[in-house]
C-alpha cells in the first residue's frame, strides 16, 4: 500500500461501507515500517541501524555459530565456527511512538543476527547429515533483547570470520528510522469472489489484491513470491528485504505467547526463495 493512500478500512468507513470495513478489518494489522536513511559515516553507538558491527553491552557475547561437517553421500565439506552478521539493531525508544499496540518493549536494544545459513547445521535425514562441533551453538540466527543502559554499549567487532560458505565482509551499515502503517492479508485469498469483486468496484483507486507493505517491517503479513504462512497465534516479528541471488525476503517469526512475555529466544526463521 502506498504511504500516501488512506488506510483501506478507513476509506470503506468513510464511504459508508461499514459492513465491508468490519469484514476486512479481520485481515488488517498495524505495522511498524522500517526505512533506510541516507548513508552517513560514523553512525553513533546505540542508534538504530542495519549492518555493520553491533553495539553490545559487555555481558552479551557476540553471537557465533558452531563449526560443522556437512556430509552428502561420500562427500564431506568442512565449515569452521563463524560470527553471525548483524542484520538490524533497534534502539527501542526510537519506535515507541509507532508501536500502537505496545507489542514490543520500549527500552534497551533489540538485535537481529543471522549467519547466512537457511537450514539447520545439526541435522540427520535420508539425504544428508550435518554434524555440529558444538550442538549448543548450532542456531544459525538469533534475536536478542538487551533491557539495560544504552550508555554501556560498545561497537563490537566479530571474534571470528563470517560464515565462509557465503560471506567475507560485513553487511553494509545504514541508519534506520520508523513509521506507523497498516498491512493487509491478500484479500483475494481470504474473501469470496463476490465480496472481492464488490470491493474492487467500491475502491477503484486501490489495488485491493496488493494492500500489504512489501518493504522492511515489524509485524503484519509476510509478502513475497514464496512467502511464509503465519500459523495461528504467531506474529511476523521482522520482514527483511535481503534480495541477493535467489534469496529474497527473510522472516523472523514469534509465537504470540513469547511476544507477550518479551521472550525472543525462541524466535524462528523463514525465507522467500525462487
């Protein structure tokens, strides 16, 4: 949905179509949209940003992933332990005004880390076997909430090289800011044909099949050609437009119960790949 358009439910209410507004409201969620600022040198410590080195307190170690051996039949490949990339760090006070449902904490920092891997590195099935050196560090992504004094943060270099299977350099460092928006599930999937066609006639200026925000966002509905489906009682925590090769959007998902408890340790990962 274009940022300049009136929210679709608000538009339906304005033209007197309250029954449709109430129906469509079941497929609408508030989101926090993430915007990339212009590149600036020397981003201050503790600011919301993509990429670069994270700003961590002394008690939080830089996230790493175990080394492992990959077996495919008689073939073996070895990958050494590596540092995860910082995808995004959020100074939570920056988005407090836009978190209209108070879903996130509003103090401290929230970090999203990713190794570059999209599959478990400690797994055995009929096709292959991956054996992690340290199964307790076999996670390939991590979300961390630091609820402390941001003046204690220090820009922290990775203790290991990045994942040699994919990366040699850190992700580009770009400042980020936030705004409120609304997001919609694909109405062509969730409404019957008659209702969908009627809404299209009522709102000719809206592309009602594409009301979702397709850029980076917190919450809302996943978008993309092979997007992840949200299970019941689950929130999309972050959608990140990665767009490298055949890998497009990355998704971090969190159970409603864990989000309510502000427990980000069980956050799961999904992706959109051609």
